[in-house]
């Protein structure tokens, strides 16, 4: 039996086909995973320190990863610090059209050159004052009479590779890595409709999570758990009819689409007014004021129209042609290893998941909202990151709105999953064939990287 014939309807494709403003062409396609294993997934990868250490070498020092947004470093000298396990990079704008990433370590005795972002025209070590220009050249060594043996010309700061796409800045420690453009595979083509360049970071919240970074990410790339973990959304959210796409030959990218403004298939038969009522209660963004559904109209079409009007007001952009799906739905992609960007305008989230330093059993999860820029430049400056501790709740960051409650429900479960895996006597986790096919796909790619031979110089040092 094929993977999707038993899935409850209406399918995402059936919902999109009935929309008033049609969806972008690539959303009108479906590619269920083919030929995936159904074997259990060994659990050491979620807590073993040996696995974690090998992951540093095989994944974090080889793969392209999201560092920041372009709009966070608009002026020459603007920089952020990107940290992953033990590695630290200064990601700095070195020219109007150039961003570079330097290993954040002084070439004298190793001090971190910068501990936080900002704007500087020189990188000066706080210990003895060795100083580099933004182009990486060493320009000043105090009391040089004592260091005649140091060849300053050979003391430029080591770099990582930098690439940009869609207003995102990516870095890769591996100087021999494949170009970002091929690493991204079909992602740019799929995001062509979503214009991510012209977004800005309206909110950015990070939180220490009580679990391995992979467990955190996995909880946000399937909707199988929604009916039990987030029952409050079932009146307006299509969970069990969510579409999952894994394309042949594509290793780094997968997708899911969940439709909103229609009830879950398990709540079939509920009236349109109820869908709207539930959304108004739970997601004020879509239905803050009452909406009437007239004869021949649908709750989804009404909600999409309401959403378009709201987005148009806040962005000063003409949203009249925005598709219903971009106005309402969860259009979620994953880019291996740890970035989960959403398309559309309704829920313009980007997630990032990283290990929490050297601890395989905790992680840092980030939620960013990327709203469209106003054409006149009147949108706010990019948000700085709010950092929540392990003890705080996502709801302590009011800028997240109703997304916080959902993330808190998941966080409670993730604590249980991490602890449960440690006490489990079953050596592997079992995955659903379709609804967890993106998790399976992620792990197949992860295994490829973990098992690859370290053939070339991985880092600059
Ligand atoms: S450690 Fe940086 S100048 Fe001495
Ligand atoms: Fe969830």
C-alpha cells in the first residue's frame, strides 16, 4: 500500500485546490518519501558523549549552518558571534557587499577576540592588544621589539567560509566544502515565492531545552503528536492530513504543509463558526474580530482574507494577491542539519537548534519571526535575542504570542523524552512511515555525514 492512500482527508492538495487565491506552483506538488527503512533508530545518538564528539567533527565542522540574518549586520564593522559547541566565529561585515567569518581566537595566546556582537573597525585583543583589520590582516603588535620572530604578514586571522541566501548568512568551517548554492539543493527554488530577502527579524527568542538538539528539532517537524500534545488547535488545524515531502536525491531539504482554517480530520463535521471561534480564541492574529461566514463561503477563505488585510496593514504592502496558503498555513522546510525555515507570511518562523555547548543532553532552541519589510523602510530594526534559561518558559517571552504555549507544551514532553530514553531498555525508537518520514530522512543524511571518511582538512587550524 502506498504511503498516503490511508491518510485521512481532505488532503492538503485538495484544500489548496479549492482556495480563492491560488498557492505557489511548487506547493501544488506532493512527494511522499519512497523506499525508506522502517528499522528502529538507535538511541545512543541522543545522549552519548562519543556520538556528540564525533558529530562535532563530522557535522558541525563540515556542514553549512545558519549564523545570522544579513540585516543584523548592515554596516561595515557590524558583527555577531556565532558559537557551536567549542567553536566560535566572528561574523563581520567587511565591506558593503562582503561578510567574512573569523575564528574567534587571538593568534598570540588564544584569547577570544570578541565575546559579543557590536560594531568595530579593528579587532583588538583585550589581553595584550594585538590588533587585526577587518580584512583579517594583523596590523599592530604592542612592544614589537620583543617579538621580532613573529611574521606579521603570516598572522592573518583564520577564516571559515561564508555564504548568503534569502537574507540569511551561513557559515561553514570546512574550507573544502561544497558551495552553499549546491548544498541548498531545491530550497531556493521552493522559496522563490516567499521573498525572504525582504524580511526582517521581528522577534528572536532562545531557550535552553532539556534534551538533545535533535530531539528538540524532531518535535517541530511532524504533526503526529499534535492531537495529543496540542489538542487546543484541532478546531482549526489540519494535523493528521499534514503533507510531508521528501524528494528523490535531495539530502538536506524536506517539507511539511499543515493547513489552517479547516478543522482536523478527526473533528470532521464541526461548523465553520466553530473553526473561526477557535482561531479567534487561540490565534488572535487571524481572527481578532468576529467574522461572518455567509452562504457559499468558507471559514478558510474568510480567515485568509482577514490575514491578508492584517499583513497588509502591518507591512504597508499590497497583499491582495497573497495566496490563501501563504496567509494561513504552516509551510515548513528543514535544511540539514539544524535550520527549519517556514515559508509564507502567516507564521513566518525560522527555528534553529544547536547543542548547548558540550552537553549532549541539553540544547539551545531559537524561534525567530521574519516579517516582511515595509517598502519605505519604516519597519523596526531587527530584534535582539532574548535568552531564556532552562527554568523559564517560552511564555516568559511575550513577543512569541500564541507560539509560546505550543512550544511550552513540547518542552515539557521533550524533558520526558530525554529522560525516558536514558531509562529505556529498547535499543531504538520506532518511527511512523509517513508522518515521521522527515525524521527518518534527517537521520539518513546524518548517518551519511557521520560515516563519511574525514578526507580533507576540516577547519582552518
Ligand atoms: S592573547 Fe591576544 S594579545 Fe595576547
Ligand atoms: Fe508540538
